[in-house]
C-alpha cells in the first residue's frame, strides 16, 4: 500500500472521539508500517576531484554496479564531457545527454537509458557538455540546473551517482549543489594530496552559498600498491590528516579493473572474482552500512581475490 505523502501536509486522525493533528513527520511515523520503504529517499553522491587520473570514473561506474548487485536501484549520471562512464558501461547511441538536461532541451526521463548492469540506469554524457560551461554562465540560478532537473526522479532511485569532470567548473559545481554527499578519490601516489585542500575549500564554499547539507561521504584511496613504500606512506598520511572521513576500503591497482572499460563492462560483469570487483563490493557495503541500510545476507559471502 502506498501513501502519496506529497499531497498530505496535514492529517486529521480520529482516535475514538479525539482528533489529533499530526505533523508531516508524525504522519510518516504512523504509516511507515504500511510501506516499509516510505522513508527510503534517494541519496545523491558526487564523485569529484579536480585532479585527473585518480579513479573518479572507475569508482563511479563500479560503485554504481556494486550497489546494483546489492539490490539497490541506481542511476549513474555522467557529468564529464569525456563520457568515459558512458562508454565504460557499453552505451554507444546517445540521443539525449547531460548537456540536454542542463540546457532544458529534454526532460530527465528522456535522458535516462538502461545499462547491462543489473539495477543500474545511466544519463549519458557527450562532448557537447563542454559548451554548457559557457552557455550557462549568463543564466539565472545556473548552479541549480542539475538539482532542479533531478527533483522529479530523485526518490525513484536508492542512489544517484554523479561522475564529475576533473575540474572545479560550473558543471562540477552543479553536481555538488545537487548532491547530498561527495566521495573524493585519492590516488596513492606522489602529489596525491596536492589540490585536495582546494577541493575541500570549494566544498566549503558550496556549503556556504548553495548546498548547506552537502557532506563528505569519504576519501577513497585508489591505485594502491602494497609493494610500494610510497603507496603505504600516502595511506598513512591520509589517515593521519583525515581520520574521520577515510574509507576503510582501499582500491588496489588491478589489471582486470583497467581492462573492463575497453569491453564496455563494469568490473563486476567483466570479472566478478577479481580483486577490484571484491573491493568495490566492499566499498558499496561500507556505504550502505554508513547510511544504515540493510545489506542482503547472500551478498556478504567473501570471495577470494585474484592476484
């Protein structure tokens, strides 16, 4: 049974001969037993870092796929003009893209395409998105274009993942303004923390001016090689400076993880038993636990990683 709470602002509840006026929140508490998922509002997570080559697209694609495998309905939004997340999931024919969504050439539902990954849809990108940086500059409320566009479908998905471009331009600001939280991939190499302070300042500014509810979901260490002293030092430094927000899951360098995009597949479809697949499942589980969501028990079984 589904209660359309959008039209319920005030409910008069009769208990014997007494009338109780219930607030919207109290109404939710009463009817949650009728529809267990009634409080499961969709969460938007941006994946951002202005530094290129740190694993943003790899994380966006494979985290979305891992959440889908864990029986969550996911929408992946490719907000990078390079469109690597789009090709990484095997999407080739694009009619409407993120560019059309931001420019109001198409409605959000017209932009959504299914993918071969279970429970994962995508709003693809196109090279045209480069032009949006210029075309949106003179528009009113230009930072809120994506947020407004997603309102219509936000609660139809458990998670919406936004793959941001390697920049702090207007498109990335749109993504962070629309997001509830942000994942920051950090490469386990020299200069890994370079620019992180600038990104954190950008997030602080967005919190101040556009999105006060934006949280940092976590720092994700990527491209880790346990054989390298430098990789281990970066892990130590990051945990030392940001102990509260670093994910326990660390994404290692993995050949299969690098090969998967060339086949238009996520790592979970390309090689479900590889180290990369296991680690992205672990990351998805960590995010679900952090957001107090139940993980299907059948997915908790550990798998051996391929070396």
